[in-house]
C-alpha cells in the first residue's frame, strides 16, 4: 500500500540548511537550478528560504569544460568555489563553498566538523563517497532530516529521497528509506570506473543531459514537498534509451519486491564484477 509522505514541520518554520556534496556533472546541474526553489519558497511565504553549502575538493579540468558549466578560465580553480561565487554574484545570495572532500566527520561537531544540516544532497560518482555520506547522516549524533541521493550511469539514473535513521528520524513504518537501504549494492566494495581523461571519452562514457534531467526532476519533487507539504513518491528512475521515468513510491510491498530483486541480482553477479545499476533494472522491470 502506498504511503504519502508529509514534510517535517520544522522545515516550514525555519531556514532550511542544505549541504550539497559534489559539484561535478549532477551537483552543478542541481546547484545552478536551486536558486529558483529558494525564490519560490520566499514567494510562498517561507520565513527564510534556503541556506546552502557546497562541498567538493576537486578542481576544474579541461575535460570538465565539455559537459559541466565551467569555462576555460575556471581551469585549476575549485569547483565548489567557482559555482557558489557565480551564484552569489548573480542572485545576491550568501551561500558557502567548502573546497574539501566530504568525510563522515564533516557532520560531527565533536570532530571539528560543520554544523548539522537539514537536507544532505549526495551528487557523488563513487561508492566510497556514498559510504561516507551514509555513515555521516546515519550517525546517532546526526540531526539530518533528509538525504537526497542522485546517481547515474551512461544513459540512465535515479534520485532517491530518504530519512536516515539518526537522532531526528526514528524507526517507523512510514519512514522514507534511504538509497542504501533500498539498494544495498550501491555501497558494495567494488571499484568504480575511472573518470574519462579526454573530451571525446567523457561524452562517450555519459550522454549529455542525463545529469540535468535527474537534477531538475529531483528539484521538482522537493518543490512539491515544500509547496504542498506532502508527496506521493520519494524518487524516480529515468532511462534515456527508452524515454521512461518510473516513480519510486513509499510502499512496503514494493520495498519487499526490490529487496528480493536485489538478492537475485547479487546472486547472479556473485564472483565477478557487475556494473548493473538499480536505475537500469527498475526502469525495465517495475
């Protein structure tokens, strides 16, 4: 049975603190459209809108200028710093950039980390990075309300909004499961493909507009959550080859089907490297 999700009330009364981890293809697409959500919130009467921090330790390379929003003059500069400076100048914002890679200690004030965030958005391209985010938001000291994960391969991808088990979110039947609970293989100790070193290889490895499609769709979901206070789904899977988008609803029966499908897929891939992703599987099978 599908369960609609209602927003946590404190997010409608206070400034929403958001951390975006990763300022590459998907992270940059998400970030550059985020001011529209901020503007909409304030127009709808939200008291303070969004307070955004972007974290990424990578610098802009020549290859990044092909399918990411960077210019040749940005080469050698930190990605997060470049993008946040551009947005602050254009929109008159005061958002922050952290030019370092994310680790699980980044959300722990006891370890000298940053203040807690209401929403953590993961736009990373490695399982190791996803493991660090998962460990941070599920810590017993974390007060993160939502963890939004975006991921993709060459021609498909997914975005999943979840409520990590921590000091803010307790075990409940209607809790939105995070991506690692729905798809445990996303955290498997497998080697991720290396990034492409040439412009042609980068385009061949990933089709244009996959990142943008996922980012805008995820932002549309967040917009409806804030505007109407509830949503009937927690994410979606998109396949550019078939042109299909399949929503992921908060349904215990569907979670059980996904769990069984994951077990079968892992058994089929046992003993060998498998590059299959949840997005491709769900797009074809749900």
